[in-house]
C-alpha cells in the first residue's frame, strides 16, 4: 500500500460535494476495481472550526456511512462537509488484490485565499493562521495540536503529510510547510 499526499477541499459547512470527480482526479488511470472509504470525522478531541455541531459525513445512495465500506458506484457518492478541524476521510483505491493507494481528504474553511497558489511562503502560513483564528475565535482542540497545524498548512497551500503527527520525531515524514 502506498500513501499519496492529502487532497485539500476548501468549502463551507453544509456544502455537498460529489466524491466521484475527486476520486477520479486523485486516482487517475484505468484498472481500479473500487474504493475502500473510511470516515473518522467527529472526534471531539480534534476540535472544530465552527460550533462543533456539524460532522463531516459520507453519503452513499442516500445513506450516511460512518463505517469503512467498499464503493464501486461513484455516481451517488457524496461528502456533506462539517466543521471538523480534521475531516478524517481516507480513501484507498484498489488497483488489484492487495495493492492499494491511499489518500486523505482534508477539508478546510473558506477563510484564506492564497494570492500565489502553488508558491507557499512563510507569509502565507502566518496569514492563514491569522485568518483561521479570526474565523474560529478560540478553537478548542485538546489533542489536536497537529490538527490545527495541518489545517493552517492546508489553508496556505502546503498540506502536511499524513505521517507527520507522531510524538516520536523519527517516525514523522517531512513535508508541508
């Protein structure tokens, strides 16, 4: 299994996104048999950028799916965005038995627009942090230091790798800002 970079979506709470076009962009090419999707959103210890009442949901043919499931029909697969600081949506594309590529879908608030996308600077990171603070007020995240940093980095255009949250420095992967 390999892990690709996070895919960042900037949209407001309550927005509904078609998941099919996102997956086709992330995992382009033929030979994908299906997708295994997991939703870990709603962990109250990670914090929220809103009032904490709207959880990110994956909706499959009208049903909210909070468990891991295998999807082959992308036409009726959507994400309803919540206000979680870390949306916790992981998608694994099955290329052949035992061969998966996994990506996290990270959702950030529409609070910062980078004037120079794809050219992240320290000033972008600082501006995104100030905008997140202005947008959220006091964001409470007792176990989410990395979550707040990841949200700021993603807003600035430099998402942190998924394997960068360990408290053991040698276990972390470089990347992001």
